[in-house]
C-alpha cells in the first residue's frame, strides 16, 4: 500500500501474537500497523479454518442471475446482496441485484470488462485490499488541522470485483461445453502463488570493509535520510515486456488535481516541503478512482516546469485518455523517482510507457542501480510480472544498508516474492447458456444450491 510509512514489519512466519508497547519509548507507525496486521491475520486465518476457502452467510449471498434482452440475448449479470468470505476476508454487498456493468469497485461500462460474447463462461470474485488516502476520501482528513494540514492516517479497504472468464484464474484450464460445477471446483485456486522475485542490497562487499576509515562511500547506502523504497510493476508481462517504476517514499507523494487542460495540470497543493514537492524532470502518474481497475496503465509523464504561484504543472505531453478529468473520481498526481538511464550505462532502458524495462539476472549477475547505493536484481524465471506487484525496501542511514533478508549463513541478499498485491479468487457461477446457470458458491457448511 502506498502510505507514508517508515517500514512494514508484519511477518506471519514469525508467529507473533501481539505488539506490546513499553513505557518511555518512542512510538512508531510500524508498531501500530503491525498490531493491526496481526489482528487481521489471526481473524482471517480462524475464519478460513472454520469456513473454508470461500462461503457465504446465506444461500443468496452473491447469488448470480442473468438479465436477458428482448431478443433473448445476455444484457447484464445481477449480483445478490449479502456477505461472502474469501480466504477469511469479508466481502460485503449492501445492495441487492447489483449490475455487473455498474459495480461499486469496477467500471465495466467503460468497455474494459465487457460481458462475455459467447457461452460457456465462469463468474468469479476477485478480492484484494487497497489503501485509501485523504485525497480519495476527504472525510479522513481532520478539518480542524487546516485545508492542507496533515492527513494523519490512511485506511485499508477490501475491494471485491465480479469478473467473468473462459479460463479458470491461476490455471490454464479452459471452460468448455463439458465443464461441470464439480470439475471447476476441483482445479480452483483461491490464491495463486507469485512466481517472480527480486533481490535488493545497499551495502556491497569490499576488501576494505574491515577498516571503516577507508571503506569506499560507494559501497553503502548513501542517502541523507531513512527511506522506504518501493519498486512496482507498471506494465505487466514477461521479462523484456514488463516495466517497473520506483519511489523513495513508497509512492506516497501525491498532488490533488483540480483541472487538466492540454498538457497543463492544476493542483491544489505542492506538498508540505520541497522534498515532497515537484520539480522539472520528475515523473508522475495521473490516477483516479477508475484508473487502478483499467485493463492497462497509461504512460508516465515527465514534469517540464512547475508554476508555484498559479499551481500549474506542465507535462511533456498531453495525458492520454480521460483519467483525471472528472473531479468526482478524486484525481491526483503520484510522483515516481526514477530517472532516465545515463547513456552507455548498464541500467535498464525506458520503455514506451516511460517506465523502466524489467531486465532479469543474466550471466554477468549485474544489479540495477536505483540511487544512493540501493540496488535491485530481478531474478531469472519464467513467471509473469503482474501490474501492481510491488516490493518494499527500507533503507537506513545508521547501517548504511537496506533491511532485506539474507541467504542463511551468508551476507548475500535472498530472493523475495512481491509484498503485494495479494489477490484472492472465489468461484460464483458456471454459465452454460441463458437457461443453465450452475452455482459454484457455498453457504457456510454446505453448497449454496445443487448444480
């Protein structure tokens, strides 16, 4: 999540049960956030153990029905109200017969997720969590602290989306005329495993490391401040096609947008201090409520100039599409900190989307430089990088290094899969044709309806 955090410390493998504060100590955001994560983890693990990977609170929870047109064609899917649990995560649908084309957290009406053109297909839930900031929900901000005062805290929100497919998510199994409810359930994957990984480091081994007086400054993290670096996949795909972007502040530097005219963007604030502001040469991404669920990202845009008096940001080109042009969708600019590679360097090139190309480890075993000694390396794999996959890398001035797991018994950085986004899936229905809809849902303790 793109919050202004010092670091994220929750690790289910450590089997901690609580965070216990001690008197007279400094209070850190990471401790409070870990306690919240522990509580959620324990609750969801218990629910998943009791309920199973997916089930509803009643036979009508997230019930799928078809809406037909005058020519007996499929015109919409309707989703019943209720509670549904996916891997212990509560999904709430407060309104009955929600239209597939007008879901609260998806916008199929934009043409991004059309109704299937042919039968058969499956209907399923995609569930994940996102961070909601004070730009997206102004009620989070305490008005007594001023219009541009601190936003204090963000919120985690469960997002559910009803989707359709002809292939079972996370597998290569296609839905065919002979598919049955039982065959779909047998191969269903609730939480597909991440198959890609990176290494990160900030302090490189050096022959002089035993003598700190002559250690090369280039052999350590050289930043002036503690940072939480974020490496995030911008465009998904295999290595050589996928691209990534990075931020030294976890992608938390935001600028609310009030208007876009040509290549000029009017913002409402430039941040609390220059380090959290914008300058010529910075890269930005225009985001609104609909942007994360669109099928593909827009190219990053580079800042050409900043007018502090008139609150104008001039970009290198007119932003593509309609993202950011509707104020009701809470648009904002998000700053990313990568720079174009130095000519003739070994760094990854900029791709057409103005993010950096994902280049995996090769025989030379080279790492990619971010800045100030922080380096990453995408590990060789046959995996697919998913848009939004991200890794968090805390960098600390006290150690001159990053906080990253080591290979046991060595000082070498270990491979680590993405920290998120964690996606969870649950089947809802198998639609053979307009007259045959087989329920794949469960009620707690039993199948919702017989197939």
